[in-house]
């Protein structure tokens, strides 16, 4: 009579192995989902920060509101980014006053523009992804017309 260990279809331990593999894959799926949600939040927040910077810049100069300079707007954007926990360096913020919309492609001068010109704000950031193994670069950009007061 053959012993049980010599049988060709011995499946002892298969359930434990399947559980270990599926448990690892399930944990990996949870980590990727959470990391993606955090990266998505940071991407949307970076866009929100750029939009708020443009809003603040275009209404500056209204009656009772002093006209902002580009360094003051940069300080506002840095404070807003810090309050949301987004790491942004001062060199990652681009502020341009533009004559027309297509000029945003060659934005290199830091100015707020004049009334009835466009104001372009670009905020760059990065966030760690997948337990810090790699970084994702995030970009928020907003363009709006300066208000004439």
C-alpha cells in the first residue's frame, strides 16, 4: 500500500500558498489605490492653487484692494500651497502678464501685466508615489484676463 506522501496529487499546503499569494496581491492593490488617491488629491490641489493665484492676481487693484506685484503674488501662492500641504519651491511658480493667449507658450518674464491683458500662473510640484519608489511631477496652470478697474 502506498503512503499518502507518495501520491502524485498531493495538495497539502496549497491553500496556504494561494492565500499568501492572493493576500500579497490584495495588499498591493490597496496600496496602489491609496497612493493613486493621494496623488490625485495633490494634482487637483496643485491646479486649485494655480487657479486661486490667478483669481487673486486679476482682482488685485480693485477699489480698496492694492495692486499686487509678482513677488507678492508668489508669496500668496506659497502660503496657499503650504496651507494645503503641497511642497512648492519659489522657483516652481511662474507668473506672466500676456498680450494674448498664445504667448503663454513663451512665458519668461515675471510681471503681472496691465489691465485687459491675460495673467498666466503655473505651479509645478511633485509627489512621491508607490511608497516613495518614484515621483510624479504635477503641474497646475491657470490663465485669466486681468480686470480693468
